[in-house]
C-alpha cells in the first residue's frame, strides 16, 4: 500500500489509512514499521468503524475468511470502490485499488 498506492497517488490528494480491528497497538506498530508504512493505522478494537464497511458474513462458507479489505472513499466520504480479500485473493500490490483510483482520478 505504501509504494503502490500512497506514494503513487499522494500528489493527487489521495490519503491512505488502515484500520485494524484485531491486534493491539504494539503489534500494529511493529507491522507498520516492518513494512515501511508512513500512513496512519487506526485501532478499532471496539469495532465502531468496521461495521460500516465490513461485509455481512452470514451465509459465507467457513473457508472464505476475509483477512483484508480495501475501501476507496471520495472527498464527500462516499464509497467509490470496495474489495474484500481472503487467502486466495490477497493482493499485496492492491491492483484493484490502483485501478479504481486511476479511474476515479481521470
């Protein structure tokens, strides 16, 4: 996310942030430093923010475990793109987000 999204689009007014709903602040900070993230990571252990963007898990087969999601909001905080990733679809390069941002910023 740092190189493929934040660095690529920072001069176009795009802001990146991450929301973590599971780990404590020490684990999150270590992960952020290990991956060179310069964008903020919000902790949502009370799960007040996540329900607004997380999918309903009802009816999903047990092997479909969502490990990550990408949400692109416009300047009015409207959702313009959303994708959820599991082990099979995980994309560290965030290619869907890059395509969505390129389209949105045309």
